[in-house]
């Protein structure tokens, strides 16, 4: 009897410890998930802020707005209000959709309004729909991978990584564009899709690839972090889709 009682107590203790461990793990998982999907309202530009324009003038002109940004997409020096950068002016052109960060405001001499192109690089613009530009989360300073979807010489459709990493240096205005698609029955559907000009910094060969790809297929950007892993590989076709 005493032995059964001891075994029963031991079983209860083990079950309690197991429940406690499961609870701790679940709390940790919830916390990790919350950190991934939590957003913070930060200041963004909704119109071009010119070099030399003060933060007060930009605010008075309605060029600033609060927008929710995922925590893992926040830029260093992001602002949730104008108090900490009061009395400063834009040191360079700030484009619509760009996060307001402290490093781009100061009291010194502002840069010219010319696009800031890295040395030995070329600036080129790509016109993309919202889904292809990661629903507006791509901003100046973002690194992106460029993918292309098109048709091979044998008539088969494919998707493939085109360029592993380039930097976005400008985001232009968004304009609705009519797009007409035709299904297998011949029925046509027309819809209005917003398209935005995104300017990237590339090398000559990269620009040649992008120009050819956008003339013969559809481009899409993939937003990257410092730890994102992308590498050239075989094209994805219908034959490989479910392998």
C-alpha cells in the first residue's frame, strides 16, 4: 500500500512538472510569435520632402503620417513623433513611403536634391504592383532580391531568382494601371492595379538582365534582411512545383 502511494505521488509530481514545462514553452512561443508580428506606428513620408526642408514645415504641409511597421522591418533611428528631431531639416531627398529616421535630419548643409547613387553604380527604375513590391514594405535603403516569371523557349512557364541582392534607393509615386487578363475560355478580365516606381542601385550587367527580364516576363521583389539566404538555382516549372 505504501509503495502504491509513493508511486501515485511520484506520478502526480511528474505530471505537474510536465504541465509546467509545456506552459513555459507555450509562453515562450507566444512571445516569439508576438515579437514577429507586432507592429509599431512610426513616422513615414507620404510626399517628397526636399533637402533643407525642416521637419516642422514637412509636418505642417501634411507630408508626414503615422503607419504601422512590423518590428523586424524597423530602420535604425525610426521616429514615432517629431519631438526628438525638432528644429532639424532633411539632409537629403526623402521619398513617399520612406520611414523618417534621425540620420536623415540634421542642422548642417543639406545635400542636393539629386538621387544619391552609390559609387560605380547605376540607378534604374522598375514599375511594380503592390504584391510584387511586398505590399509597400520596400523603402529606400531596403535590400531586395529580384525574381522573374516568364516563358522559356520551349513554351513552359517558369519562376527564377534573377539577382540575389540589390539596394533600393528611391520610391516614386503610385499610379493605378489597367491590367487585362484572358483565361483559357477567352474571357477577359480588366482590373485596376496600383503600380509604383522603385529605383534600385545596380551594376551594368544587372541592369541589362533586369531590362531584358521585364520586357519578357514579370518581375517581383523579395524583401531581404541581413540574415536572408538566397542563391541562384534551377528555374521552378510546373514539373518541379510539387517535388
